[in-house]
């Protein structure tokens, strides 16, 4: 599945393929409501053992689906059949749980193939994301920290409570902190977690004010920021900018040539923060929805 995403990103065929780090984050830090591992479906190639033609991931909670196909299949009848199959499963889930709408995300606004496919099948384009990128070929400025703060790698399970609490506050979670803490502990124990790529801004008393995780794609040499956040009690102190700059530096050290990040299209504060460290908006990723 990861190799398919990397091939898709290399092909630049007009369709957006999520970064491999996105998939790792989704699968090892899944929503509190469910487990994505039980909702993965694969299309095997009958000619080549071990090669995937495509894969789908369903989200039963909000009834969304993602489908990614080998780049050379985009626009073919075979690819359309995969999208239609995933849509049918999403409709079945929605009707079984009395949900009125299904969703598909991460579709470029100028993707002629998928845009036409979803419009033809009765979808509407709704609020989505902006996609930003930044080159890593230049010299990065040094972060300026508020007195008493330091930027470093997360210590892992040793400070899981502080790390979970920072993210819990930054994203305004409505779940109990106990469940959130358990979820984050499981992620820290997962095979995809690298403490040196989990960057935190820490106060003298050990509280974590801001954080980001960076992911690498060694084939395309592109780094991803996901997630990024600052706890409300620590905003406007430059901590978000500091962890972003440190993340960019660490991506440079690992041989990445560019970095990407996405955020909700009307999140002006986040967009300004990313632009302040050199990111630029390059395109928009829409959410298509369909009443069922």
C-alpha cells in the first residue's frame, strides 16, 4: 500500500496521492470510534503476485472512503470499478447506521478524471483543504524561543501524559482524556513511531506547548508534517514556528528535498503560520459528498 502511494506521487498524473506518512498516521493513530485495520480492501494483480492494483480504506464512523490505484490505471474502467465498489460499501454502511451522507476526501480541485467521475455519480464538492509545499534546498532560519522553553525530540512513553495532553488541548478533543491517553500510548508503542521525528516545544516545568510529527518518503524525497498543533495556553509565543523550523531541519538531515502540509481551507491562522516558515499554497484538495 505504501509503495503504491509512492509510485502515485512519482507519476504526477493529475491525481493526488496521500503521503505514506498519512497512511501510517491513520492506521496507527486511528479514530477513537474504530479500527481502520478491519476496513482495508485490496485488489491484487492476477498477473503479478504481490502487486496491488489498488486499495480502499473505509471509515464507518463518518462513512467516508479512500481509494488509490496504480497511477497507470487512473482514468480506466478498472479504476472506476474500484471507486464504485468502495462507494457501494460506504452506502451500505451509511444506510445500516442511519447516516444520510457519504464522503470522499483528498481530491484535487483540478483533477479532471476524478472530478468528472464524482460529479457524474451525484457528488457535490464541499469544504476541503489547502495543500502547501516548501523547498528544503535553502538555509533554514534558526527558531527563536520564548524564555524558558526548549525544542527537542519527544521522550516517548516517558512523557506520554504531557504529549497527549498537548495534542488533546490543541485539537479540542471532546473524548475523555483517559481514552485519549490510551490512544496516544498505543501510537507511541507502534512500529511507525520515531521519537526523533516527534518534535516538541517544552516549558521548564515539563509541559509541552507545541508539537509536530514529520514523516519521510525516501523515494520522492518529500517530508510531511502531520500533525501540527499548539496547546491554547501556549499560543502566541512562537512555539509553533519553532517546532516547524526544527522539523524542516530534521527533514533536511534525512535527505528530503521538499516538505508538505495540509490544513482546512478556512483555517487562516494555520495557513499564516505555515507561510511564515516558507510554505506556499499550491493547490486545493476538495471533499466530495453524496446524499444516500
